[in-house]
C-alpha cells in the first residue's frame, strides 16, 4: 500500500523535539482542502478541492515556507508565509499539524506539514486573492493549482498530475494526506501511482 509513497512517519519526530534541535532550519507547509459538489464537464464528480502551487522553480509544492521557531511559533510563521503567498490571512492552529520529519534531501532541514479543511467559498476567495493580492504572486509563486482527484482516459487526472516534479517530500505528503483523510481509497491511490510511473517511462513524443 504505497509504503514508500505515503509514509512520511518513518523519519518523523515530534514537533516539540524538532523545534528544540540546534542548527536546524524549519519549513512549514499546509494542504488546504474543501468538499465540493462540482462536476468536471458536468459528469465527473470532483468531490474534493485540494490546493497546491506551482513554485518559482517549476516544481509543485504546498504553500508555506521557512520559519524561525526562535522568534515565532511554527503556526505564526506559517500564517505569515501564507499571507505573502495567498494574499489573505489563513488561520492555522497546532491542531492542524500532521507530521514533522527530516527532509529526505537535507538532514538539517525539518519539514512541518499541516492540513486544514475550509469551506468551498473560502477556497474560491483564497484562489482569487492569490492572483490579485499576494505579494509573492509571479515571483516565488507562479500560481495555485487544484489537484485533480479523478481518473481520465490515457492516464489523465491524478496519474498525470503525479507524474510531474514535486519539491522535497510534498508528493509523499499529498498521497499520505489523501489516504489518511479518506479523500481517496488506498486502491485508487495505488492505481494513480502505478499509472503515473507508466507515464514517466513513456518516451517524449515531442
């Protein structure tokens, strides 16, 4: 069941232990999501809105950024980053925290992952603000994107999305959150990952 994809707990540590470590940097990110009755082309249920963003380097990730726990709480730092990237304040609480772990590519970086459920109207307001009000729009952040939580022909939808490049462990965080929140079944996620790997192996026809 996607042990290498969804498990970010194998290298996880408690948030309290993480902030007590000397000589480490901390990055906080959040997955914002909402339920929806919308349908793609009027026939494919979308069910859930899950937001990620296209970063300045062309990689997909979650909104957030570096936080200094010596001068602010992780949640306060994350909210500050969200204000810059999304244009409006999004309240994040300690209860929204999911996991803290050492970044796989940088042992001195600790990533703190949060998940927050919102109303669909709030998500839509946030998407508008991210374009019109965010100071980082077009700079550090190229734009917000919705994760397609459905399957289309020839690997379209979630498999195609997962075949793109993600920053750090954000792909694993996404898959883990989708499973733990019950937004998609383990079988659906296994199939999406399988199809994504097939798409990656296809020769470039351009």
